[in-house]
C-alpha cells in the first residue's frame, strides 16, 4: 500500500470516519471528530503506522491532511 493511501486509512480509522470518506481536504476542527483528543489519537496512529516519532512543534503544526503528508515527507516517508 502506498504511504499516501495508508495515511488516508490512518485518518479514517483514528477519526472514526466511514471507509471511503475523502480526507484529502480535511483540516483540524473542520469536523467534530478532529478535536484535540482526535488530534492526539491521530498523531499516535501515525507514529504507529509509519514507525516515526513526531515532535511537539510538528504535532501543533499538523493542522490538515496536506500538512500530515508534508510531515511524513519531512520524516523521510515517501508519499
């Protein structure tokens, strides 16, 4: 599975979204599920799925799906 597809799965599962939900345009707090608790669950799920450690500044900056993609690239995970 490509990393971008895996990231979509991580977003859907950690935010309890139905399979097939388009997450590419999601932004923090744009849906009720992506609140502060959802954000921490999403960060933890990304760390597990991609075997990375996300530092505090990047956690705070990751406010959209697009920024999550850039974060993975910064971590050396190719999309």
